């Protein structure tokens, strides 16, 4: 039994040694057969084929989940960053994630973490929202009613924007999809 555990741990290190520092990693068949993961906290955001995502303690735990196809390593926001009042202006598109699995896109990691709500981040674009796709008919409308029923629109430039309602989101030429409710950040 100890030998099996040792072999699994060895497999974990050989498989995940390169994956821990990549931006995005697809789980291999070998990673799915690992029976035990080392309890190392290196948080990742795991993605399933239906577009849903969940937090995992590490890449090994994500790949052991039968529904997860891939993961992105997360960095934890430094608590001291929350008190920063000025960030550099370097543009390094960053996806900020809070504990409720809400995403927001920021100019760089500093901007994401000083938000106060963001707990984790990764450099790159946030996953696309799995929401309602704007139809060609919706895109042509010009008679949106002034009703406040907020939606979060996902633009082609990967930015999230809150709109007063679905009609107003879809008439924006850059919006592809939307989900009910205000954007998380």
C-alpha cells in the first residue's frame, strides 16, 4: 500500500511539475488515474465541458474530478495589496475571481487585488460567461424599454459590463452574451 501511494505521489510530481506554472492546463488520462493527491495548497480554477468552474486546492485534485477537463493556476491576492491606492499602468489583462466564483477583468494583478472583493487572480482573460446569446433580431432592435432588470453583458473584448436590461445589452454591437443580474465587480 505504501509503495502504491509513493508511486502515485511520484506520478503527481512528474506530471504536475511542469503544469503548476502554466497559464492553462488540460488534464491528461494519466492525471485522471492518480488515486491520491499531495495536500499542497496551490489553488486552481477547474473548468468542466459545460463551462462551469470550481475551486480546487491544486491541479491534482482538479484532474481527479471526472467533470473537470482543464484548470488554470490561481494566485492569491496579497492582503497588503488591498491598501494600495496607486497601481502601475502596465497592461497585463488579469482575471480576478472572488470566493463566489464571480469573475472580473482588470488591467493588471494590482488593479484586480486592490478591488477588495477579489481573492484570487490569473493573468489572462476570464472564462466566457455561459449565458443567453444575443440573437440577430435582438441586435437590430432600437426600441428598448426603460425597465431596470440588470444583466451582465460579455463583450467581444472580454470585458464585463452591467446593462439596465437584456435589450440594452444586446443592442450594444460588442455584446455577445449576457447573464441575469449585475456584473460581479
